């Protein structure tokens, strides 16, 4: 990228799509600006006052057809911008249900902690394969941050107290900026790092590198450490639900609602169990873990709970040479 | 209506400036014109304080590693934003030109509540003094947006004191709005129907509606923020059960309409200048008037476009996106009508008109880039980058400040009774235009390339564009200092102004002496013709 290229590097499928939309808007805006500037210049010169005592020109009070034309026509063009932009937005913020490679990111003043299901942990570095949908699960330990990768044209705020997600498919191997885009205090502008996009084979090799136990194993440890196991596995009195096959499936709650157990649901079930109580079980049995487990630990627990649900049936093969999923 | 008064009457006549002397006659005045001048001097002071912070920021950004410590830089942009938004732009045109001209334009002796008008100024000054105290004591570093939970829990700077300053000055804004609304409803001269109101007055009417309806919301939000910070009430901080996104909803519910407080009065000024220097009635009067009201109403429905990446529901984002496009229509209508007014006009290039040209150009760019931001997938990439910074500076500085300067020059003879030096003024207008574009255009490119806002340090590839921007800022600074010098000179030494130096239409020029006497008119004005009747048509004409 030259200094004066108006586009940053393009390294994901979304980058291409967003740039196309941007180009469309640049053209429309360019035409509109040229039109207005031309009229102002042209009128200013053509109708300049030549003689101080020229009589005032005849008044023109307006024109209804013109007013309608220049309200409706621009609005129609805006509808195109709206629809195109909204479609892409939904696409980028709705991860595919299956076959994503999930990466867990925790923002903390002023660093990004990145964890992989296989157990690698990095700080301010992230590795992703090309040709495979990658889903980010974003959590914050303190204030609001925003996980921004300009080369992918994507960001999302990282909001404490909730999980946010987005997904992308990288296309070009290389190293690109990760930046924090939401002001978060003193070292906000240093809260950045790099995402390394790798060919699938290289990525596979990288993933196989040394780890301190997979995220699942770490999660399992915490599951024992916090005593979850005593209720959810060894409890024989039926006071507590089994966590087998919970993740990814609908859960019926005692108020009659049905929710799908995603990351946010599991998080809430741990931190604030009484918010959504499973049908047939009682309030106030499961302890409230709010403030006791770190955001990273929570993510590990979630990966463990996920591993208790067998992988969802694959809905068709992805064309890209996906690396073998790590054995669950 | 007669268009001139004998020259001699402007000489040695008592007017609002020489009616009384001494500081008490100013600090306890209830004359809307004197209060306008009190505001003029105080907001100019705030403008230069805010500007000084901006200079600091631009200097820091000359190199990727920066010059100041992080915390210093963070305080600079926070205090720049707070001063410029709450203590300069919100009061700027309404409190000075609006205060001075609304009564004159509708043919009234004063505003409806002259003492409340004075109270507004005192509240503004008290709020400003509190904010300045916070700055002197070490400043604040939350950004002008005060996002929780950073502001409520993590920042250890003077958040509460600053919030109190903003809170107090908010009441000044509410009272000014209220005063205008009542004045415009009840004190119009005989014959000044709604359809004959100058668009300056329509614009201020719309602005006042927003001030009265919106400002209480920011006041409450700041109170909640204070409760959270002091008592940990659990409103915004998730660690104690609050919702940080709720803060953003509340904040922008005021602050989006507030951005229209910061542009409608500018549009109002432009709607006066263009007909005067084209010697022609404004094209589409009704549409321009209605579009001000449409902006004020629709402006309350689009706050969520500041939360597209903040975690609000995607369906909400979709609705806010669509409504944001809708709110762009009335702005576009205004631009088209101003341009059409010049068609077949008789155009001259005095300084106010140069500012009006500048306004149209820069507002067009600012508005069009608003469409980029309203487009969801593009906003995801450019929100919280320099693209947003450039967008709103094109409107608020390129638009509003240009309109403000244009208006100050246009009514300078009316206010001071003197003429300013035209050559210097044109030169300064040119400098402002060039400096402005050099400062802010590179920021659009920086933003799309991915440079986030509020960065004390930045990746080295962004340096060239940042240096350009800083260079532009130094030119812009000269452009803003010049008028202070030559207007200050002209105020004392400039040639005496005739009553109506521009041959402009409007009660303030045609029926009130220059400078006006304390009660504005020597006889009760009566209005017999529509606004901007430059061609002197005798009959009432259907508009539209
Ligand atoms: C013409 C119609 C306009 C549209 C469609 C529009 C759209 C937007 C959008 C979508 C944003 C959010 C960007 C983001 O944070 O990602 C935004 C930000 C902003 N706009 Fe506009 N805008 C318009 C006019 C204006 C006007 C007239 C003003 C002010 C006088 C203004 C001032 C601002 C400011 C101050 C911000 C940023 C606030 C901040 O985050 O600090 N905009 N605009
Ligand atoms: Cu940050
Ligand atoms: Cu807005």
C-alpha cells in the first residue's frame, strides 16, 4: 500500500465487499459534490453584479416539481445505499452456525488476550487461517474496547458484562494491524497488535505447537476447581441438570420461554443462574459466580461446556481445505 | 416600506451602546443586544481556549510516537471537545446573533423574558467557570462523550466537576430556547405572519425546540453518571449490575439532536446572506422553513446511528440507518434551494457571501459523508476513526463556524455601527477556507485507511497525512486570529456604517437605526410584504 492509496490492505472477503460499496458511495458523493460546486461557481460568475445600480432581478419563488424531484430522487439512491449496507452488516455480524473456527478474545486495559480452543494463548497477537470462517467471541474485563482489524474492514465494541461476536474469512496471508477503536483510558492508542493470516497448512502446524493444555482441558480443571462437577456430574438427586448436549440446543426455561444455549447463555448461567432457570429445576441452588471467575476462565469453562455437546451434524462440506478439527 | 433613512440620523444619536456606561450597565443589563455582546466576548474566549487544546493535539500528532504523555493527550482531546461543543458551538450563533437579531427581525422591543435572558448568560458563565476549574485542577480524560463504565468507575480525573459544569450550562441553553419560543410566538410585529418570518427566525425556532426538549435528557444522564460514580448505583457499570450501552443511548438521545443545535442556526444565517447578496428572494421559502422543523423532529429519532458497533440489536441498527438517510433529505433540500436562489441573481462577493459559498461547499461534503456513516457496513469500518472526525468537523467547523463568521461580518455594521475592512476580511475568509480543507480533508483518507480517533500514538504509515493536517491547522489558526484583529480595530476606528450598508431587506436593517437604540425601534414597525422582497413586488405571492 502506498501512502496515498485510499484503501488499506484488503485481506478478507468482507474487505472486498465493503470496498465495493464504498466505491459506489464515493462515485455518488463525487457526482453530487461536483454538481453543487459547479452550480455555485457557475452562478456566481455568470450572474455576478456588473453595475452597482443594476435593478434587482425578478424574484423566483420556487418550484414544486423541482422540490419534489430533488427530495425523491436522492432518497431513492439512498435506499440503495441503505439496503446494500444493511445486507452486508447482517452478514458480517451473523456468524455461520457450523464449521467456524472460534477464537476467544478478552480485552483488558490495555492489552488483548487471545485464546484458542487448542490451548494456545497469545497477547496482542492473533493467528488465523485463510479460507475458513473464523468467529471471534469478544469479552472485556473492565471498560469498553473495540476490536478493530482495518484490513478486514471489521470491528465490534467489546462490552463488559456481555459477549459480542463477529466473523470473517481471511484471504491474503500477511500481518495486519489489530487496533483498539474505542477510547479506553491512558494507553488506548497502544492497545494494538497484529493478526497473522496463514495458509491452512502453516496454520495447522502453528496450532500443533506447544500448549499448556487445550482450552477444554483448562476449562475442565476449572470445572472441578469451582465445584461445578459436584452438582452437574456427581449429583444423584436430580436437583441439577446434566450439561451433556446443552450447548447449541434449545433450553426450555421455567417461565415457559425457550432459548438456544449459546456462549452468552452459558456465561449468564454461570454468573447469574437465577436470570434464566431451566424448567424443572429450582432457583437459588446454583451459586452465583459473579465476580469470582476471570473473563478468560469463563471462556475456558464455556469451551468445556461446548465440548460436552458432540459436534453438530455437518451441513455440507466447505470447499476450502479445512484443517482437521482437533479431536474433541 | 422605505428603504433608507437620512444619513444624519445615524450620527450622535443615543443607541444601545452609548445609552449607558460603566461595568454595571453591562453586567446587569437586560437589553438583549448587550447580553448578546456579553455572550460574544465570552464564547470567543472559550473558542480560543478550545482552539489552544487543538493546537496541542495537532502538535502531538506530528510524529507517530507523539510528544506529550498519553494522559496529557487524552486530556487535551477531552477538554477540546467539551469546550468546543458545550461552551462554544451550542451557544455560538443562537446566544450571540440570535439574541441580538430575533427581536429586531420580528419587530419586538426585546425578548419575552429579558431577565431570564441575563440569567442564561450567568448560568453559562458559572458552568464555564466550573469546567475551567476542573481543567485547572488537572483536567478530565473521558472524551466529550463520557462513556461508562470508563467515566463512572475507571477514570481518576475530575469527571464530576466537569459534568456539573456541563449540567449548569445546559440550563442556560434551555432558558435561551424557551425565551426564543415564547418571543417568536407572542411578540411578532403587526403583519409579521409565520409565512413572512425571516428564515433566520425559523431556524432559531427549530433550534429552540431541540434545546428545550433535548437538554433535560443530557442533564439527567449526567446526574445518573454522578450517582454511579459516587454511590455505585448500578446503572451503567456491569460490575455492579448496570448496562454500559444504556449510557450511550441516553447520551446520544440528546447529543444527536444537539448536533443539529450546532448547525440549524448556521443554516439560518446562510438563508439571510444568500438572498441579500443575490438581491433575490430565497428560492423555496416554505420548503426551507419546513425543513428546519423536519430536521428538529427527525433528529430525535436517529440517535442509534452512534451505536452500530456498540452491541445494539441489528434490527434497531437497521431502523436507525434508514431514519438517518431520511434526516439527510431536509438538509439536502436546503442546499439545493440556496443554490437555486443564486440562479439569475445579481451576485456580489462581499465577505459574508464568500463565507456562504464556503458554507455550501463544506456542508455538502459534510452531509454527504454523513451518508457513508449511515450506511451500516461502511460505518462498521470507519466508526471511531478519523473519518468520523472529518465528517463532523466539515459540518461543525466548515459549516457552523463559517456561518458564524459570515454572520458576524454581515451584521457587524448593525452591531457596532462601523464598517470592517473588506480587503482584510476577504483575505481572512480565503485563509480559513484553504486552512480548513488542508486540515480536515486528509482525515477522511486517514479514517478509511484505519486510523482510530483519540490516538496519542499511531502507526508510522499515517504520518504524512497527519503532518499535512497539522500544517493546515496552523493556516487555519491564522485565519481565525485575523478577524479578531481587524474587527477589533474596526470597532473603534472603522468608518461609520450607514443604516443599511448592504441594502438588505428585513426589519433590523430597514426600520431600526444602526446601531439600534435600546428599545430597537423608534416607532412600532408594521410589516406589509413577504421576507426577502428584493424585487419589490407589491403583491403577496404564493410560494412553492
Ligand atoms: C446530513 C445528515 C447527517 C447524517 C446522515 C449523519 C450521520 C452520522 C452518523 C451515522 C454518525 C455516527 C458515526 C459514528 O460514530 O460511527 C455521525 C456522527 C457525527 N455527526 Fe453526523 N450526520 C449528519 C449530519 C450531521 C450534522 C448536521 C452534524 C453537526 C452539526 C453532525 C455531527 C456529527 C458528530 C459530532 C458526530 C460524531 C460524534 C462523536 O462520536 O463524537 N452530523 N453522523
Ligand atoms: Cu481502547
Ligand atoms: Cu448523530
